C-alpha cells in the first residue's frame, strides 16, 4: 500500500560522513589482502589496497593509497600516492602525497614524501627525506643561511651561559 | 651577568625571558637548540641525526626546509643492560659493543648536525667515548651537536622523549616517573671523552640541565 521510494528502500548510506576505521579500506572499492594471505613477490595495481596479511617484495601503487592494517606485515620497497601504516613495515616507503604512521604502526626503513605524519606512540627507526613543495612555511622559521658561530640575539635572562 | 644568573638558579623549568610568552606546559625554552639550529643549516639540504625518537613536531619543524632526518631511537634502548658477564670479560667492551650495534650505517662526513638531547647521561664513559668517535666520523667538519648533561644528583630513570616545536621551544615528555642517580658528567668529562669536538657554548638551565652546542673539529 505504501510504496517505499528508492531512497527509503536502500540501506542508509554509511559513507556520507568519512569515518576512518582501522578495519576499512581507504576507499569503498579498494582491494584487500586478508590476514591469512602471504605474498612473496611484486605487487602493483590501479586501485587502493589494504594489507592485513604478509607481503614481501615490492609494492607499486603510484596513483593510489596503500594502507597496512594493524595486523599487516610488510617487508618491501613501497611506492604509492599515499601510505598509511597501522601495522609493521620493514623497508623504504615513498609517497607522492603523504605517509602517515599511526600509533600502532612500527616502521623500520626510510621515508620519502612531501608530508609525513607520525601519531603519538608510533615507532619509527630510519631516515625521513623531506622536500617541501611549498617552502613558504619554512621561511618563517628559517634563520640566517650562513651558519656562523655567533651568539643568538637576545640572550635569555633565565639561563647562564658559559663559553667553551 | 652570567655569574649573577648562576646565583639565581632554581630547580625549575626556566621561565621565558621578559617580553616573551611562557612556554606551554611540557615544553621549555632552549637557546642551545636555537643556536644549534642556526649553525647546522647548510646552503642546501640539511642532514640531521636525531638520536632520540621521531616526534611529529620535529618532523614538521625539519620538514619546513629540505632535510634528511635520520632517527636512531636510542632513547628506547638506553640505558643498555648487557646482562651477566663472563669472569674475565671487561664490561666496558660489552657495553661499547651493545651501543655500536644500535648505531646505523651512515656515510662519513655526511651529517650537518646531531641531536643527542640528554642521552649521554645514560651512557658509560666508554660508551660516551665511542659515541664521540662515531659522531666525529659521520659529521661534516664544523657540524654541530646538541646535548644536555644533568647537573643535579638524580635524573629520570629512562630518557624522556624530546620534540622540536620551533627554533627555541622543545617538548619534553617523561617516560618514567622514577629517578636514578645521575652520573654528573662535567664539561671537562665531555671534553675528555670527545676530544675531536669543541664547546661552542653552554647554557645552564634552571631545571639542572646544562645544554651544550659542540662543534666537530
């Protein structure tokens, strides 16, 4: 009698408000490597990828996001547009946009990206290569480009100084 | 002026200088870091060794300019417990070896600056000497090191975590409320253990830490 409209009959949309959750892929249609899957070799693709299993080798997703879930273990050289790490990674990570290591993340390797985020509690050992695309912010903190051994201006009245 | 300030030293974090804002809780003002920052900037990309942990604010700070920041994470392994020794074994050999295993392979004379924070206080003399030799190997000539020595009788049982908020404000987050006896290394100890460095300047903080900026000779 009361015919539901199409919109009423459909389940309530869950992606109207972005809700990043540990168990979800970065986008609705990304691929997922399950927790029991072990891959030894090279991975490449043209969609977002979430890894909950183990991957050893190389991962190449130049236009997409790679997410390593909390139970994911990756030992690989990784290139992606963006990389989010909740799990464990041993290897170099390169991202065109950003790399984010979440609080449960543990990374040992070298990071290269314009933006790098590290949540409180995240573990990281390695080097971070940073080439800011917009150097404007840097100019705010940048001091004299000539490194000279001179006293900083305005010596604080709160500290004692002793020349070496 | 300097002597007068030494007399007024108190066991508390240094308040901001007149006309400046008080640093936020959990932070302190470090002129030593400001000087280190100024002197570790090359013409091109800066290469920095962070002997402590990675900190978001440090990454943001150094990421404002081209930089390669190498994180060693020694604060999570110090002080090193070498375990039981054989009867004829020299403990310092084991201690030095244990520290050496924590140091990564870094190209000789490739780094413009190093941040040691208060980690030297958690090293033995033998380890401190070895770290000085390693620093001398990896830093460029005139490369600079920032470190702090506790001057009081006690210090945190585990190294705090440090982060750079800006050129003079440093985050300091304790990881353990317990305190242990401080080795009370002096400037003279430092100069003996690191003969290939000279003290550019030192700052005695009211929190009973003496900060140093050292230059590699």
